[in-house]
C-alpha cells in the first residue's frame, strides 16, 4: 500500500517515540524530529509504503542517538509480560473446538496489545474481551481449504511480546502435520522481534526460526537474505503478522499470503477493507479461485 497524508505526522511521531524511550534531552528530541521532517519534505509524492519511510526515519534515530536498539529493554519486558499473562489464561481450554481458528485469533490479539504500557492485569482483561471478538475480515475457511494440500507454512513475525502468542499457532499448525518456519528481523528495528527474542520465549524449541537478514520495517524482499528468500519460495502458504508487513506486502500477487493483524489506523482500515480501527483481520492477499 502507498502512504496516506495522515501517515506523514505519524511517521515523525514514531521517530520521536523511539528516541523518547532513551530519556534524551529535549534538544536531542528536536534533532530527531527535524531529521524526520527534512527527510519526508524531500518527496514530491509518496508512492512507497509507510513502512518504507518509517525505516529511514528509524535509521536517523539510531544515528543521532548512537543507540542500535532503543526498544531493547521494552522488548524484554514485553516478552516477560506476555508469557506471564498467557500462563494465567487457560489457553488449551480456549483452543478446544476449532483449534486452528482460535489459534489464529489469539495470534491476532497479540498484535493489538502494547505490553510495555499495559499492566499485567489490564492486558489480561483486554485479552478476555478480545477473545469474544470475531474477525471483521475472516478468510479462515479459505486458509483451512488451502492448508489441507499444503506442507510448508512460513510465518512472518512482528513484535516482541506478540511472538509469545504466535507459539500457539505454531503448535496447532505442527499438530496438523505442517512444517513451520518462523521469520524474525535480522537486526533491531522498533520493537520488532529478533532471533534473541525468539530464543528468549523458547520459540526456537518449537520450530525452525530464521532471520530475514535485515532491519527493514515490514518485509522488503529486495534486501532479504538468501536463506529467507529460499524459504519464501518453498512455502506453500505465508502468514504475515502485523501492520508493517501488510503495508509492505499487500501489493504482492504472485504468492499466497494471509495477513493476520489488527487494524490500528484509518489507512489500513481502508486498504484492508475492514470496518473500523481495532478490527481483527485475517485476509488473503487475493480472492481464492472458486472461494465464496
């Protein structure tokens, strides 16, 4: 998807948000904000995805602050909190019945929570509410149909904390006899999960975890590692987690991709066909031939 006008202030704010995590003085925050504004002001038109511009602004944050991973401590806390919350929730009881569809919903719910801000009690209560919520766009029937004849599933991970929720989706897919490969970022960017996070939450003990070989926001196939591109080609189905992956991959039509996310802003609502901000989405990138 291409960036919308309201993406522009959001991109600058995202850069400031990263810098603020470091408790920097106001003067340094001004530098970060001005760098973002100058960068965006050079474009006559915005014909790339929001994720593309976000990456370059985050590069400025790293250069100006000298910190490679501004969200490092927040990611660690997010992983710990997510694990504690799910230990309180009887996940196996919840998954009874339609295990796959419920695992998909649990994975989508992980995408909506900011574990670093919410207390454990607040996050737990929010999860209980969201478990009663249906997908606004639900292509799970198409997914189940295609999964029957598929062997390999590639999951594109999103944030730290969220990956703890993805573990149940990995387990259910493996119960169905599928080979699952989970991809994380090759280097720190925002609060996206890296191999360090995958090891911390023991995701590496459930399935093969690879990196995409870079630190781009979303997924940029033009700079992906050979290992990642091999798995991309070999996968029968791709599950793409989160908004940035949707932004960067929604225009691809030569690969079967199912986007699993929560719509967090109006542009993604419009691009996805959802109804409102906060909607849970499980959407195939193109209609299934013969689907209904």
